[in-house]
C-alpha cells in the first residue's frame, strides 16, 4: 500500500454561486494542518473539582502551505485573488450569507497512488485570516490560514471532479 500525502493531491477553492466558481491548484510539496477545539468548562462544588461541561462550540482553524506550479492558470486570476475575492474573482459569492466577511470552501483531494478512490478533506465556510508568499529560485510558495464556521472538517472517499 502506497503512502498518500499532499504531494499526491490537488486543492480546489469553491465559492457559493449556484454553479460554483472554482480555482484548482496542482500541489507540489506542502502541508495542511488544522485544529479542532473542544471548549471545556470545569465545574467545582464548594471549591473542589467536580465535573466538566461542554463549552461554546468553535469552528475548526487551519493552515495550508505549498509549493505551486503556477500562480495564474487558464488565463484566470491568481490564487490570492480567489482567496480574497479580488480582481477577476471580486464578483464571487460567499458560501455564508449574512456575514460581512466572505467565505469559501477549501477542498483537498489526495490521489490514491494505486489508482483507487481519492481522499477528500473538506473545510466549509472558511474565512481567510492570513496569506504568506515566497518567491524563490527553485520554486514559489504560498500559505494561508483560515477559520471555518464548522466545528469539524469532513472526510470522504471520492474521485476528483
């Protein structure tokens, strides 16, 4: 069984249009990280530790950074423009209504090197909270951080669209 990793994958950014506008990025080396927060309230009884209660729900926070093949593809706008709803993507629709910060879905597809079904890690309703760029002699690198309105990412087996 071959190891699957982000080098075997693609990222797809999706807006909230009825027929979604997408930005597809072929990934080279990179990383994907996320944090699931489970807020916990410690309850005491007369000053002594007694039990726990569930705290407020929080959305998953994450980050991705990767070497990429091209910042612009197919004559469309850049990755950064898509992430920030700028330039060629300024008319894109948010995936969250009623929010003053636009959101999008971030999907990571990891190919099965053995030719089987791909893995999908999907983060929905993501507000981009930061972007970093690096230009180099051998490769370019981009990274971004996000906050999702959902408490967990979704995982599934599916083939890349």
